[in-house]
């Protein structure tokens, strides 16, 4: 059986288009490693040939593959109008059995030496199908696509793809991953722009539970379905948070927590060669996400800050989380460290100058370094179980 993937944004690239296409094929090979498949990319189409036993793995891969706009399982035949007509009828018959009553033919003749043009092909192959269904070119129950290339591919309405660019084409970023709705969506949106990601999660045991940690590991694994391979750094942050509670003004506790997170993120980004720090912040969503407070947070970051959700509202974020299958995990009732010791009246418009003074008084640099060095690391790979490591294992 043959699957066809439609390449979207990559077709707009210039002289470097081949690099993007090669990376897309490489990513597919990684996802389907160990499977008996043949993969090729020709003239804006990705083709995967496989046996029945690998059908589920191929479809799962195509549903999570960044860089294609859609995909379909096809029937193939020779570039012969009689063979094409027979194949179209078979596809139409299957659609009719599923309840389709109207149809439309959409032919594309990339094989330019074929004697009939696209309109003539439409007319020729539609004739037999009219014995099953009526033609409706405006709102058909099923569209039957006929693509003439080195051979002919026939398929019905394609499944939607994730679009975007192949992962690995835009460098690497460090994602601050929590157990909420926002940060997994932020990670996905940067993956879709071709960026590899490594993640970090701040864990404050015993105030945050082991279930909360496992929840984030699950979210990281779901992102690995799109990112192919990544690492999740779990930072033990209890001592840092207790120091903040002890020495920082109560109204500033959440903002100083964000500042301390940036300090750890700087160390991690340098170690994993990330070029930016990614957060799930959305302007005005919570007290720490006012423009003034986001300015304070960014002041302490040594890398560019990427906030792909900054102009989105909660309904849009929820819609994306449902699409990438993180919603049900994100709403599990296990709280992360961001909600610990939250002040009743947090500062809304902090200043960089005041934040620097408070941070200096915390005397928390050694605790931050200790948290960084005592982190746990989970290797997350497409299709594999999470693999726990120490930080020395991945040096």
C-alpha cells in the first residue's frame, strides 16, 4: 500500500528547498525506523510504501509529521486511461458503501506527456461512477483525486496534516514546560516552525507530588511525537522556593520565582546549545504576565524569549491542546510549583530595578546552581518509552 503526503510551505522555499525536503525524509525515517517501508519525496509529494502490518505506524507518523499539509492512503495504477478509470471506480465504490451519494473528480496531470488533459481525464473517469452516484462539483459527499505522475495515484479526501516546517530546520529552543495547558501548546507551535526543543520542569517535592511530575513526563512524551526526540530536565526547586518565601516580599514571590526559573534556564540553554527560551505566557492571562512583569522576567534571561501564545486567548489554546492530545493530561488535578505559596495580591507592574534589588537580597545563586546540577533527565523518543538518565549520561 502507498501513502501520499502533500508538501505545503516547503514548496515556497528557494535554492535551499532541497535541504528542507531531505530533512523531512530524514524525520520520517527516524519515526519509522525498524519498519519495512520505502520512503521517497518527488516533486512536492512524499510517498511511503508499506505492508499491512505497518499501516498503523505509518498513519500515526503522518498524523504527527510536521511539514506536510495532508496525507492519504492511495490506490495506484499505470498511466493508462483504462486502468485509471477502473481504479477510480473501485475508490468510488468504497466511498458509496460508506454512504456517499454525490461525487466530484479532481485530476492533476503532472505527467505532461499523457494524451488527455485534466478536464478530459475528469470526464472520462466520471462516466462509470455516475452509475453509483450523482455528480456535484460544488458540495460533493466525496472528492476523488487523480494524480498522474510516474504512475497514477487515486484517493479520496485527504487527512489534514500539521503543516509547518520539518523539525530541525530552525535551530533549537529550551521550553519551560509546566503541567498546565499553555506550555505544551507553546512547545508544539515552535516545533511546527521547525525548531527542536529541549524542556525543563521545576518540581518542588513534597509540595508538588510525584503524580505532578509524571503528568509533565506524559506531556513531554506527547510533544516527542511531533519533535521525534527530546530531553526533559526535572529541576528540584523546593529549596529555591522556600528561600523566596522566606526572604522575598510576599507580593513579589511569584515574579521572583519566574526570575529564578530564568536563571536555571540560562544554564540549561547554554548546556544544550539552545538559541532561545520558550514559554507559554499569554499577555494579561495571570498577574505574572502583564507587560511590565514579562519585561522583568525577560531582563534576567540571557537568550531571546519566544512567547508563541502571547496573543492567544484561552479558548484558542484549549483548541490547540485538544488537537495535539495534551488537553486531558493538562487538566489532571496535580498542581505544579507555580501555584505554591501564591500571594493573594501579587505585584502587577514590577520594575526591573526593584526586581534586581530583591533578587540580590535572596542570595539564591548557589541554590540555583545546586538545583541545576541535581536535575533528573528523561529521554523522550518517538514511539519509545521514557528513559530516565542522570545529567552526566547526556553530557
